[in-house]
């Protein structure tokens, strides 16, 4: 065996060892990701009180998929669970797992767990921020996502596709919050953890409320002209009712300066002034083309909704008590009036009789009157 052959064999062995070490490292990282996602999912389930606590992950069950809601959605099938001793001992050191996960896969930013939203405060490189097209939210309350939507459109200006899975989307009005985004072309709402998709008309409401975005796809299905027409037919009256019931000061807050002037003119009965149409078009462009009537359909957080319900309850109680008191007072007045009508004939006769008796003796009556005047002066 020549020295050159020994050297080449040594280099090949070293490269093979490095390859194995890198392979183990990648496998370990993927295993840690799997365990982290399972941990986030478990915390989410505990928080939502939907299922009992999932069994703790342990090495004896590495061959079994991590079950979440009865599915194996977070299994990495390409990875073998029969890891060697080095990998097994390394995985045992992953007992302390993160409660959130941030990952960039190609042009997709994946956010797992509420803590992942803090990543939007990072100083992302221009290159990374520019390639992000899709933002995926998983195991995060929708109310918490709403608070960072403005950051999202600032940090990732090219993001046009939003994905939601296990985010507690339960009502149609929650989609109103997405109107503050600068642009959306696709929207994906996974049925898992988002009961709102069980509503037959949810897609039409999204198309109606986010009409100014000109959505191209919803849950991977291309939007047609018929869908847009149907959405307008179904929910057009809703925006009209919402805007008509809104107080004037609230309507003014939704208008631009030019449209505030126009609104004042309409209230004062002066009609539209010349050039108002062009001003309105310009104002619409500044507002991203969003219709003012649609803008009245705002998103209400759970806490604010509960406050409103409590306020409505207090108002209802006050109104009920107030009306009951008015009814009681009216009933008392009516009863007194009925009693007076019954007693008045006899009372009138007695009043006339007393007056006749009193003035029958003119001298004594005059003395009595003078005495009364004297008593009043004193």
C-alpha cells in the first residue's frame, strides 16, 4: 500500500465521518423541531381545554407518530426513528423545549406558538424580508395575530398569502381584521382549529369584506367572477345596514378629509359640489380602495366584545328599571285619577255645602276673613 493510497483513504474516511456527523446533526435538528412542534401543540391543547393532556414524549415511543387531534400531521416520515446510540443520547438532552418556533422555508415564514410573533420585532435582512411571500400561523390565538398585522405588512412588504391553522377563527367578523393588510392575494384557513370554515358562506363573506384586495385564491381554489357577484348579493345589505346604524361621528372617523366635507354638505342639504367625484376617487386610492360602507364592518376582540356585552347588560338593566318605575308611577297616577273621579261628586257637594254654611252669616264671615288677613301679615 503506497503512501498516496493511505493519504487518500484517510481523507475519504475523514469526509465520511464528517458526512455522518452532519447527517446526525441534521437528523437531530429535525427531531428537535418535531419535538418542539409537538410541545407547542400540546400546550395549545391544554390552553384550549379541548382534549386531555397528551402523553409526554419519550424515547420508547419514537417509532410512533406524534398524535395531534388524532392526526399525524407533524411526523417527518422521511426520518428513521432507529437512531444510533449517539443520536439517542443527544435527543435525551432535548428535554427543555421552546414554546414557540420560527422557521423560514423557501418563501414561507412559519410561526408556531404565540411567542413566535415576537420575531417580527427583529431586524430582518432586506433579502430575507423580500423573499417572504407566505406567512403561516399555527397554534396562535387570532386576537394575538391581529395585533401584529401592521408589523407584518411593514416587515414583509411582498407577503401576499396568509395561512391560518389552529388559530381559533370562529366568527365571520374576525376576517374584518385582515382589511388592515396592504395586500392579500391568497388566503388559506385550515379546518383544524378554525370552526369558522364550517359556515357555508364564509368564503363569500371573505370575498365581500376584502373586496378591495381582489383575492385570487381561497383555500387553494381560484376565485371566479360569479363568486364575487354572489358575495355582493349575500352581504351587500349587511354593509348598508351597518353604515346606516352607525352614529355620524363614527362615520366621519372613517372618511378622508374630502369625503368629510361631502358628508357635511349632504347633512346640511347642500348636495354634492362640483369635483366631488374626483376627490372621492382620490380618497379611495389613499384608503387602498376600501369601500367606506365595508369599513364600518370592524373587527372586535374577545375582550372588547365581552366589555360591550357587559355594557349592553348594564344598559338593559338600567332601561328595564327605569321603565318599570315609569310604569309604576303612571299606574299610581291613573289609580289616583280613578279614585278622584269616583269621589269628586260627593267632594264637590261637600265643598259647596261648607262654603254656603261659612258665608251664611255675613258679619261672622267678614270677621273671619279679616282674622285670616291679619294672621297672614303676622
